[in-house]
């Protein structure tokens, strides 16, 4: 058994920079980690099932990196707490929906299509150097602010997050969705949005005069919805689309 565990460790952790605690934990799982469930094997506890799933998830990430990080990396619902530091690029979508134990992403990560962190409730901040070439989905995370060096190619979706502020001079090349973000009361100076700005059900009380929006701005269920269309238009003359109150 000891010899088998040593071999298992060498097979699955060689050249893969796991944190030491994960190396120790999953090298000690024994041969049952790869056994298929059948009537001759005792039913596993939830903890054992989670360990098996976690082991398989990290093996999937390791293989993805070894194969050149090609295509999508789909990890929805996995129990991972972090991604390995040498995952620096995903040449497709990175799907982490409902990874509720996930606490952080590696610095300087590039995702060449979409990054979806929906319902990753332990995510409270994003790493430095993050680049997302298409859409960034942060719905129902606990993000409170965005890093100054964040780069997103198209939409930023912050639906129902506790976001408190946005960086000054933020440029969004698609739409910005802040619907249901109760903690945000104002927008930064220099904000430019190519398409739509959704502020429904927020506590926004004022809008910067230099706000630029190429599409519509949605203000329903905000303190500003009590103002007239003309008052809002005078406040934000650079909004080109409809003003919905």
C-alpha cells in the first residue's frame, strides 16, 4: 500500500505545482481514489467523495496545462479552493460557476474568451494582471471592487454583488451590468461604456457629467428614477441611447 501511494503521488503530482498541503492530502488517498463505485465497495462519505472529486479536478487542470492550455477549461461545481500558479493562460472559456470554495485566482491570468465566476461566493477580489478577452461574469460573488489594471474585452456583469466602487477612467468595450448592486451609490469619473449601462435596483444618487454611454442607461428602481427624463439628460449629456426611468 505504501509503495502504491508513492507511485500514485509521482504519477499525479510530478511537474505540477500543488501547494504542499494538497500534495500531502491527496497522495495519501490510496488506490480507492480511482475505483469506480460498485456494490462491492462500501458507500463513501461526503468527505471522501469531495476528496475524490477534488483530486480529479486538479488532475484535469494538470492535464490541461500539459496539453498547452488549449480550448475551454470547464470546472463548474468543483470543490477547489485555488487554481495552480502556473495556470497563466486559458485559450477558451474558463467556467468556474458554483465553485463555492474557490477563494482566489492566480496573478497575471489571461482568459482568451469568457471568465465565469457566477456564485463563487468566496471570491471577494480579483488578482492583479487579470485579462479577459471577452466577457467577465461576476454574478452573485462577493466582489467589492475591481483592480485598477483589470482588462476586459467586452461585457462586465456584476449583477447582485456587493461592489462598492469602480476604478476611475474605466473603459468597458461592451455593456456594464450593475443591477441589484445595493452598495454602489456613485460612479467614477471618466467612465466610458460602449453599449448599455444597467443601474436598475441600485442606490445610485448621482451621475458624473463626463459619463459616456453609447447605448441605453437603465435607471428603474433607483433614487434617480424620481427625476424627469430632461433632468437626467441635462446631468449626462454624453449618453447617446435611451434613458429608461
